[in-house]
């Protein structure tokens, strides 16, 4: 053994950690381990698993722990290196003598500091946990990426529901999947290689049985709802045209009401399955219905010749129609109609419906450019009109709440499947093209409108007092319709 070996053997190797660098590193490591334990307990017993909470627990805390340990080893290596070139006996053995006033004072300071550090770590970890569970964290931390969804969420019927309640959920499978997705999404944001627009989580969205039906009762009989839809035509007078619909939501459980209406699709007494050939589930060429008595009927569109078993067969649930219930981006047409019906846009301004929709439907490079060109476009149409100043602000707000050029997000990127006016919606299946494989006269009909809604009244003024309980034939303001056409083939939310 050389002289250095003899010197090293005189002291415990722990003596090399008696330096400020090592002590700082070890203190960081202890705090990180304490934070990991606390976050692990909170995450394990939480009702919903948050993927970003997992990042703190299983990535950030261990990374800080590793950093602290490496810092401690670095200090020990530097101390050992210095000891190798020092005189023997330079580092005395580690002894703690509490009978010495000085050592008692140092020990007291260390104990108080350690307790305070652990307390700060505990409070910080707990606050971090609740922050990652908050809607603000989900919506604001990735501001550019999540701005469309967060803005739409704030104006949705579910604005009081936590994001994690629908997008993560309980259970080991959801826990692991959320952690992996959260990590992948975070890396995408950091690298800046996320898609624009961000695809709706169609494949990864949890079943309605694990989300919607945690609050909503699927067997509830809703019956008929009375709804007024106020529209304004794209003519000079902005002619009002209201449609009063009796919407037959109906029910799906015979113990609580007659089975029928829109909620026929609820899969309580029957099972409805389908194949979608596109990622957004807008093209559905094959449907299979299994009735309560076991009878099975398959429907195909004429162009679908493939074996459906080669595709992912999905059982229909609430989200196949209510796909934008938490993040609906309104079309310019619908948003302007609403603003006019509420008096925010003065219908007395000639052609304001047409002009407002026109400036909203244009493509802009940024929010700033949109605000400027909306103002300039409307001012050009209405020179010397003082009322247009208030309208400009309203139209700009409509744009900011529904169209996001930096993420290429709008009503066009995220079609809403409730209804059938501005997107295919119901007509994805109810198109008179899905024919039974065994009975060519049997099809999923598009013409039986009264199965879902009854037009009680339509038009304007005195026409709305001529209600018909048996229902009216829809009188299209623009003239007769080709019954083979879908509404969305003309209406796209941005053109009139």
C-alpha cells in the first residue's frame, strides 16, 4: 500500500463528504426523495390520474434526486483529490461532540434548516400537485398549443368540469397511458414538432361509460324538448328566419319511458357498431345493429366492399355524436346569428349578416392581422356609420373565441356531429345510402325527419304563431331543396 493508501485508510471514506459541495448535494437529494414520496402518495390516492403530475413524480423529482447525488459525489471526489496532495492528517475523523457549545449550536442550526427545507418541500409538492390538476395548468402552460381547446372549453356546457375528469380517468391502464401520453406531448411541445391543428383524441378518448355516464344517467327518459333556432338571411334586410323545433330526444330504457327518438342510439337495449374509414370518424360506410332479441342487421354504403373485420369495429356511444361537447368552435354563420339575436349586432345595418360572416370566414395569418382586417373590412362596407364601431368589437371577439390561425384551428378542423347543418353529423349514417345486406328495401333513412324532430313553426312574425303539433315540412328560405343532397354540401358554416 502506498502512502496515499495509508493516509486514506486512517479515515472513514465518509470524511470526504465533509465539504460544502457534497453537503449541498446530499441535502438536495434528501429533499427530492421526500418530494417524490409525497407526490407518489398524492398521485396514488387521487381520484383521477394527471399525466403532468406523473411528470413531476416520476421524472422531475428523480432527476433532482440524481442531480443531488451526483453533486455529492463530485464534492467527495474533489475533496479526495485535494487530500491526496495534502499533508497526512489534514482531514480529521468525523466526530460529533454535543458537549461542546459550538457543535450544539451548529447542530441546532442544521436541524432547524432541515425541518424548514422539508416543510417547504412538502408545501411546494402539495401545491404543485394541485396546480397540475387545475384547468389553468392544462389550458395555459402550453399556451399556443392548447389555446383553441381552452378557449372553447371556457364557453362550453362543461366549463366547471376538470380536464382530467374526461381526458385521464381512474384505473391502472388509464394511469400508465396518461403518463406515456403526457411525456410524449411534453416532448413535442419542447421540440416544437406538434401538429397543427392538434388532432382530436378520437382514438385515445375514454369511453362515454367512463366519462359522460359518471354524471349523466343513460336510462333517463328525456322526451321532447322545445327549441327555437334564430337565423338571419344573407339579404340586405337581414331577414329573420326562426325555426321552432320539438326535438325528440326520447329515451332508451323501457322501464322509464317509450324507447325511441335520438337516444335510440344509447345502446341500453341494443348494440350499434360501425366502421369509420377516416381518423375523424366522419366517413362511416358500415353499420351493424343488434336488437335486444338478438336480431342483427348490417348496413353498407354501396362503395364499401371490404370485410369490416379488417377494420376497427367501434361500439357507438355518446361521444360519436356529442364529439365537441367540451370544446365546440362555433361557425361564423352560427356565431353571427347568435350575436344578432342577442342584440350585440344591430340587424338594422344593411347586409350585416352577410358582411360579418364574410370577414370571419377569410383566412388570416395571425390574430393581429385578423383584428385589423376585420375592422378595415367592416369600416369599408359602412363608411360614416357610427354603429359599426360596436359591431367591429363583437365580430373580433367572435373570431378570437372560435378561430385560431396560429394553430390552424377552427370549426372546419373540428366538425361537430350534433345535427347535420354545417357538417355531415347525423347524415354520416342517415343518408339513404346505407342498405341492409339481406333486404335491399331496408336502409338507414334520411327522409324520416320527424323521428328526431318536428318543425312546430317556422318563418318570422305572424308565421311563428301558426304552430302545427303534427309538424311542418321544412320551408327552405332559399327555395326548394334537392332531397338527395346533404345540408353540409351547401352549408359549411362560413359561406351563405
